C-alpha cells in the first residue's frame, strides 16, 4: 500500500539556518519568504519565535534520501 500523506520535513534546499521555514513552506506550498516574515514577526512580539524555531529544528526531521 502506498503512503500518499504529506509529511513535514526540514528543507535541505531552501534553508537559511536549519531549514525549518523552508520545510514548512514546502509543506503548505507557499513561498518560504512569507513563512520567514511571519516567523520574524513572532520573534519581534516577545521572542516566542526564537524558542519555537529551536523546538521545531529539534522536532521536525530531515528528509532522508
């Protein structure tokens, strides 16, 4: 049986730090710049974006192969 579900991975091609924003952008099929801007906005509003990015970088797996 083939698994056709979308899975969230960190991007190996569209990354600046760990590929979290690029992976989220690929998952939702939007431009990575939009995700990065939203993440920067989160960071400016109390710093929650930094903690969320670190957690996401640890939790979201890299695409193998």
